[in-house]
C-alpha cells in the first residue's frame, strides 16, 4: 500500500508553493483548518462577547437623583442605550410629590424593569457601545499577543582581527 504525502505538501503543490512554505502555513499539527481556527478564535470571541457584555450592562441599576431624572432614567454602558420612565417609585407618583417628599425620597437606585415602566431602546447607541467594548477587547488581545511573542535579538556581525 502506497504511503500518502503529508497534508502540508499536498496543499503546497496545489497552491504553487514550496513544501517548506506550505508547512509554515499549515503549522506543526498538519491541519490547515485547525491552524486557521486558532488564528480566528480571538476574533470569534470578540464578535460574541462584545454584544453580550453590553447587554449584561442593563443589569446595573441606575441612580435617580430628582423627579426630572425619574422621567428619563438611562441604562446601559458605556453609552446609555436604554431609557425608562420611572415616575412611580414605591406607589408614589413622582409628579405629585411635594418638594419635602422629593427631598426625602431621592436619591434612589432603580433597576431596569421594562414590564412595569415604559422603556425605549436606541439601536445606534447600542452599536456604539458594542463597538467601544469590542475595541477594548481587541486592544487586550493585541497587548497579550505582544507580551507572549518572544523578543528577537539581533546578533552583531563578527569582526575579523
């Protein structure tokens, strides 16, 4: 039974490159798809993690300091992309509060509750938040890759005496 050529050599002949170049492209494992996945994995994590982190920021409650803030409470980080109207806090209608009641009732921390309070979402602000988080994650990947890469030291040419 004839022995087949290594995968890197077959790929290299098809692409018109030398076997050494093909081996460098494929890597030591001999699997072109595995090597491609290793290079693409950080970007797949980036595409999946950025929107999930931005959506998870909706769990952070907002701090309401005045009745004006209660009419338009903002949620979502780093750019606020969800607004909610929390006019009724604890069965008290904010608009009918006296100044004394407002001073004793505020500041208050209110979680996002779209079932009970009218809520609106801004798609553009959500995209901006996602891009900002993705850029931060990409920066972390670049810094980690730079730290993991070995430092190449150039040898000085030998001088003949």
